[in-house]
């Protein structure tokens, strides 16, 4: 037994060495096959490195399958996942028996100051005291909040993130008990969260909910918190969802002014966290799988062609006594070297892709984690390479080893015929997928170009912005009972306007609650003597609140359609006024002049003094939303943007603007200082990324399909040289010979495009989120895609077919 095993191992080693020598002497096919298969493997490994921590890794919590998100819904504003007010959350917590407990949180960007360093803008997470208990997590140092910390008027405390503890405090145990400033207010450090891993909430610091949201703690009209709960034993996700909907309906009935049309939804935690990235990753998975399939088809065709060329060599080995099994083993051993080459190529390509992506800002989201290429990925690459190499290599090896036993002449004829049918089938598969990808890529490119040309409703050329946050310690919110009176902010705004307008290089400057590309806040606006306008589900349609100072519309080139602009007389104590946009005027005052009409929001009646053109502040692809523009002196906010039209170097103007703001308010936190049009690039980046990736994938698939068509026609011309020479001797014209050589490829193009069309149409649902006013059912797009594809495929088949016209009868006979 041992001797037999030793003999088998020696024989396999001999086959491997012989295969390696064959590859070294003729490396072309092996290199091409390894690179082709490696590209498919590498692309999929890169996607696996991205998707694994998002879609495949479990949540880093105890019994994470029981964790759920509880959100409000607001269909009238197209918001499937909205927030609850704090009183509504408390009612939900008391009455949701399907959950063991329900915690609440909200995120907010605030100014953080550690020691003598300057303040910086960071993301804070403000949570109810029971948050850690619901998720079953404990700080790695210090303690978490207790109920007394989460009360209005309680001492200000904070829990640090592990990253902030590492970066600012060098993980010192003495950190506990120290103070840091959050929004200008001193907070005592009481704990440090464990390191963030996988999908979970991340922020620089954690704060108790009620002290940070004291002004809204008893207000039902401000919906700011999201719920996280844990299913009770024996309860299901469906039961919790149904109970949440019933409770939301009860809240709507009890508090119709604040909750009309608002519902509730319960979602499994993992599904909620990946809701924005699942569809793009699934799309990429389908496309990358298609690329791998096409790569396998191309390698299979290469091996079939190489096998036909090696018939004489294998026939000689057979004549010398090699059995069918021996020939098959030799051919399969060559595929092991293909597995090695394709796996190495795949790892190299995946490493390059992940390295480039890891250095980009694509992974700033808390959901998308840093892509990894670890030992599991290496083993996966080796396994995929081995499996695919064996799969694509076994079929040609079996065909060749069996055909060789028929004798050289008969084998060559049979191989040519049978291999030709197989190659035709493989080419048609390539054409189908390549055409589908080409159609999808063209529609996405057209959609992206259409998005780029959408008029946002303003002109941001030569406009820069600096976003500002005022410290709550110096600008305490006065309370909803006296708002809009806010003396500290109202005193600061005129001084700040004068300072920024005096900056050299600034033609005109202004201050606004939001810049034109910020969605901002929404609220219910009422028109006296008119019922609330609601959506299809009965929920009130909310307006965007966009407080501005004089000059905002001129700087951003927003057209004034009727009435007057905001001016310096619209101050505290004057008649409360507001401007509205065209969308609001057409919806609320369709048959009358809105100038002079009264609207009410924030418990204040205001007179409409002007109508403005629409701005797409909710996104370039969103419909125009109703908006109201009150004077900022009559509707102050402690966070706003400084906007300036410039006539000089933007970098120097931005720096001068920052200095001017600090000269008026040294404690202000400044962030996102940049040209306004940079925000357009940020908005377009996800669509641009997806479109670029699909175009690259389609180009690769197209190259594979065209090379398959070229190779099939060239191989057929080579095997039919005698027939073509005879036809030429009998008077066949060059055009007839070309058509003879191209006939099969033309039929395959028609069949492949038909199946490809069906695939493209079937993918429309997946791509719907990336299409702007376009559809894959568009005849013009599909006709253009089919025409372009057939033109390129025709050229790929015409080039080798043209060579058939050079075959002479004498040459054909000599070849035989």
C-alpha cells in the first residue's frame, strides 16, 4: 500500500514538473489565462473585502439577533425612517411589552475642546441612560450613565470613545475625572467606551440625552430621537412591529397637532444599519460575478483552442502507450499551475484595489468599514483559483483525452466540429452578458450626465462658505416659550455681517441658517383659514425652514419672482415676515397672490413679503420642496453658514473670512470652509463612483466578448482553409467568403443580444435608485446600445474573416 501511494505521488510530481516545463517553454496561453481568471478573482475578492464587514459580519453585541431599531415614519415627507419626539419615545418605552427595554439616541455635531487645543467639530451621540443595558455593553474604563445623569439640570458628564481616549489622552488611566468642553460647557469624563468593531454607532463622545436636549425634552413637535430595543423572550420582529404601529396610531389620535400621519416601524438592527449600502453592494456583487463568469468562459475557450492545437502532441504520446487516464492526468496537472497563477494574480489585483480604496474617503461612513485582505481572503483566493481552474480545465481535458484515442485525423476533425459548437455556445453567453452590461453602463452614464446638468436653482460659482457653531455656554437657548427672542445671537449677527463684508476679496457676504445644498430643518407651516395640506396618507407636508440675512439671494443668484427681498429693517420688534419659494406658493396659494398673506410656524404669524424661485436643497434628484425663508434676525440659530461671493483667490479669502469671524467671536467653531460648489461634487460622488465601476466592468466584459468572437472566427477560418481555398478556386468572391466566415458570428450576435436585452430589462429594479428620469425600457437607449455593440462585434468578426480572402487554392492544398 505504501509503495502504491509512493508511486502515485511520484507520478503526480512528474506530471507537475512536465506541465511546468511546458508552461515555461510556451508561457503565452498560461499567462493570458492566469491574468484573465485573476482579474475576475481579484475583482470579486476586493468586493468580498468590502462587503464582508458590512453584510456578512455579525454585530458586536450579545444576542444581536434580538436587537431592533424603532423608528417613526413620515410618508408625506418621503421619510421611511424618521425620529420620535422625546415624550413620544417615553410613551413607546412604557407600552412596548414586546421589548425588554427601549433606549433612545440622537446624533449631533458639536464643538469639542480638550485642554488648551482649539475647538473642533465632532459627532456626539446623546443617549438615554439605559442605552448600554439594552445593548449589553460596558465601558472599558470608568462607568456608564445612571438615571440621575439623564435628568435636566444634572451635572454634565461625558463618556469618551476609545479613539478619542487614545488620540488625546494616550489611554491614561488618569483620564477619568478630568474635564473637557463640549459646546463650550465643561463636562466631567466618567468613562471610556470599548473599541468600535464592526457595525455599530460611532462618535467622538457620548452624552446623556436629556441635559443635551433640555429645550425639547417636553416638546412633542420636535422629532429627534431614534429607538433601539431588545426583543422580549418569545416575541418576534413582526409582533414588535405591529405593536409599534398600534402605539403610533394612538399617539396620532392623542396628539394630532404634532403626530398627524406619523407611524412607526421596527427593523432588525443589522438590516437598518446596512439599509443605504446593501443595494449598491448587491449590485456590485452581481456585476462582479458576471465578470468572473465571463473570465471563466474566456479561459475555457482558450483551453479549447490550445487543445485543438496540441492534438498532434497528444496523439504521439498516445501512440507511445499513454492511456486515456494518463493523458487526462497530465492535462489536469496543468490546471493546477493555472490555479497558482490565477490565485496570485487575483490576490495582487485585490490588494491593489483595496489599498487604493482604503486610502480614499469612501470609508468615512460608520457602516462601511475599512476593507481588509487577511488570511481568510488569501485562503479564499487559493480555493477559488483551484476550483475555477479545475472546472474550466476538466471539460477540455476530457474532450481531448477521449478524442486523441480516435486517431490523429479523426480526432482533429471531431475536435474541430464538437469544439466549434461548444465555442459558439460560450461566445453567445459572453455576448449576452456583455450586451446587458453595456446597456446598463450606457443608461447609468446617461443618467449621471443628466444629473450633472440638472439646474440646482442657484449659482455657486465664485461663492465660498464657512460653517459656524456658537458655544452653548455663551449662547444658551432661551427656550421654546420665548423663541424667537435670543438676545445673544441677535446681537452677534449684525457685528458678524459687518466683519465678513469688510474682508478683502469679498464682493458681498451674508449669513444663513443653511447654505443652498443643505436640507436643513422642516416644520409644519399653517395658513390661517386653510386646512393643513397633507400627503396621500394624511400626514402634513412640512416646509423647509431656511432663515437668511440680507444678500443671500443675490450671492447665490436665486431669482426673486414677486414681492421684495429680506432687508435690514426686518429685525426684532418689527413686523414678522417671511419669503416663500415657488413650490410653496403653487401648493398653498394656487389661484391667488401670496404677497401679504399670513402663514404661521414656530407659534408665530408672519406676513409673506416675497416669492423666490425653487432650489433643490433636498438633492439634485429630489422634487422641489416647499420652503420658507424668514429673516435670521427674527428666527435666530446658533449654527449657521457664512457665504461670500469672491473676486480673488478662494483659499486666501476663506482664511480671511475665518479670521474675521474669530475677531467677532473667538470661541466660535468653524468647519467645512470651502468653495460652495465642492458640495455638488460630494453629492454626485456616490453616483459617479457606481457609474464608473459599472463602465469599467462593462468595458472588461466587452473586451472579453469581442476577443471571444475574434478567436472563434479566426479558429474557424484556420480549420476551414481547404474549404475556403476550394471555394475561391470555384470563383467565390471575396465578399461571399467573408460572409461565409462571419455567418455564425452574426447569428450569435443576434441571439446573444436578445438574451442580453432580457437581462438588462430584468436589472432595472436593482438600478432604479441610480436612474434619473430614464428607464432601461427606453427604446432609444437600447437601440443605441445594440447598435454600438453590434458594430464593435462586427469589426471583431470581420478582421479575422477578412484574412480568409487571402487564402489561395494552392496554399489550402499545401496546408492539407
